[in-house]
C-alpha cells in the first residue's frame, strides 16, 4: 500500500469533493481518498500492484471537469 498526494484542478464545492472521492473509492485497490478543496489536492492510499496513475487520472477526470496532475 502506498500513499500519494495529487493536485486536482477544477474542484470548487462540496459536490466536486464528493464526486472525486467517490470516483477514486470505486477503483478496486484504492483504500482511502482524502480530498482538500483548500489545497486542490487529493491524498490516495492505494495498492500500487493493482492501481496505476492512469486509472486514478481517468477516474478523477471522468467525475467532472477536473484535471488530474500527477
């Protein structure tokens, strides 16, 4: 299990926060996702043997008008 923090541009409200968090938690291998509107970031605990950065990016960007920066 690894923990990494990523920048997510475009989050403006609680709905955005929930959408990003839910999208990440739907990925098999993601244990936890903590979203910060203040920092425009998300900290993700995930199994690097299962989850790739592309999977995280696709989930975040598919949840709305967000840009994932690894």
